[in-house]
């Protein structure tokens, strides 16, 4: 008998805010719900509970596999090695770095200056990240905002992803590597008003903390109709409340 985290699937909306809050990596979002991947990785202390906006996490006392600190260290090391391993996709255009010369400035032209743009495909050492003003966008935002290129992308290096369906811990490790190796000047996080998007700025904050970097950060919240609901600017990535 010991204390362990229990997750109420009815309350959980898969936002993923609890994932980076678990230092042991015991929680992952699987099939749209947060889950304890293995009992031995959960220490039962509940550091993740305060990050859940729906109170879906509780500490219960029941029969459970013993917490294994050695197994946790090995598990986290495997995750880190997996994240740092270069993509083995020779000849695949999606994995090849490209610098794109922007078209002549006029209405309706693309402001994209590089490729790839998916968070999982971009390596921390990518040359276009050096000294960049970074736009980290939930992938739905580009479809919601009619002026995405002119209003948000122009003059920035963009990385896109989905904090609900992708691996949040992998995101934390990826951005930690980027913040350590690239002299990022500023970060704009563009998210939708839906709850699952709220985990993206939290991921960026945890990565900055892990990389021991203080980078000015702005969070912009977009409605499903493409309107800006909120624009939060905090000193060195201090996240204020968002919709």
C-alpha cells in the first residue's frame, strides 16, 4: 500500500499541463487523455496536481508497484537519448533544412523563411534558429487566423505542433535543446482558446527553466473565429492567466 496519482478520465480533457510538471516523466497524454505510464515512475507526491485546470488528478492510497528511482533515471535517460537522436530520414524533404527567400512584400504573400516547421522535425542546431524571434504556434491557429502570415509570422521563425496529440515531454526536451544552443531573442506563443492548447506556453516555460534561460515571452490567445482574445506579455516568460 502506498500513495499514487490517480487520473479521472471523465474530468481530463488531455490539455497536458500535468506532463511537464511531473519531474519523473510518469505522466503522458495517450489517446487524448493523461495517463500514468507505469506505477514505478510515480512517486505519489502530487507535484502535477496543481497544474490541472480540471482537478482530474488526486492522490490515492492503494496497492501499487513500488516507486523505483533507478528505473525513473533510466526512463528519463532513454527519453533524452531518443529526443537527441538525429532523424534517420535520408532524402526526405520534410527533414532537410531549407532557407526560403521571402517573396516581394505584398498582400497575400507568404512570410515563411525556412523549412521544416514541425517541432518534432526541427533540430536544435538548425541554422535558422540562431538569434531568432521565435513563433511557437499551435497548428490550428494558422487555419483560424486569416492574417496569420502578416500579423504573426512576419519576421519570425515559426515552429508548429499540437500540445494535445503530440508528446509534451518530448516538446520540453526539444525546446530545452533549442534554448541551450540557439540565442533566441524572444518567444511568441500562439494558441487557440480551447483548453488543450493551454499546455503549450507551460511547456515553453518548463523548457526555459530546464535550459536556465530567461527569454521575453508573449502569449496570444485566438478564438475559434480567428479573433485575438488575449495578449499576455510577461517578463522573461512569466506566464499570466490566459483564457
